[in-house]
């Protein structure tokens, strides 16, 4: 549920009408709150994966996907917290906001690829388009969109403006929508009482 709440925050935050409605400061708080929910959910996922395996590290791609994702959420915490600070110079914006955002997005992309590999199997060709495969594919698309958004949000030193504000906003919103769909697909189905089938 934490990923769903965090995704909703990142979906709402980029809309220009929302910024005009609540102001830039409140909009920054929405992004930061969303990143905190991402971190809480990622920490729980990593803990569950560690408990299930009985130890850390190893060669389990599912565990590494959760671990890299958790690091990415921490970088988003840094980025969104810094974005709430006022009167930052262009260099400070790129160093304190853009840099952790880019690295956090890169972590999400690596995590998404690992998760998709687990769901799809060898060769990255899905064995079947089941719920897990669909969830992994939707989340991977969200990771790609977040990566594009991060690159587009670079502040050009010569002008002091964002490289491509429209792409940054749209890709953030669409990426968050993918994560929201993925989070909802991951929720357990209470009515599904059929025994698991052997794969």
C-alpha cells in the first residue's frame, strides 16, 4: 500500500494546475511525502525478502531488486527534501536535487530490470502474461519514464531553466501512474482461494 500512496503523490505533484492551486512549497511537500512512502514500502519489501531467504546478499535477483530499489528511494528522499529548499542556485539545484534524482532513477531502472527478469525468465521473454509478469512489465515502464523525467529535469546553467519541463512533468506523472497500477496489481486477491499451481 505504501507504493500506491507514494505513486499517487508523484502522480498528482507534477500537474501545473495542482502547483498553482497549492503553491510550490506545498507541492514540494507532496513529492517528499511520496518519497517517504516509497522508502517505507521498499524497506518492508527488502525485509520480507531477507527474512524469506534467511540471509542477505547472495545471488537471488529478487533480493537484489528490492535492495537496489530501497537505495533508489533513499536518493529520492534526498532529492525531494532538497527541492523544498528555497533560493538554491542552479549549481545547487543540479547537485542537491538533480544528481540524487538521476541516480535514484537509475537504481529504479536496475531494480525494474531485475524484477522483470525474475518474472519473465531467461531471455527476457515472458513465459506467460500472468499477473506477476504484467506487474513487472508495468513497473519497468514506470522506471523508464522516471529515468526520462530525471534527465529532462536537468537545470541548464546558461539559462537557469529546466531542460524540458513538459517532458519532466509528463514522464513523472505517467511513471507514477505505472507504479500505481503495479502496486494495485500486487495487492493480494482475497477471493482467489485456488491452490498455487506448480510452475
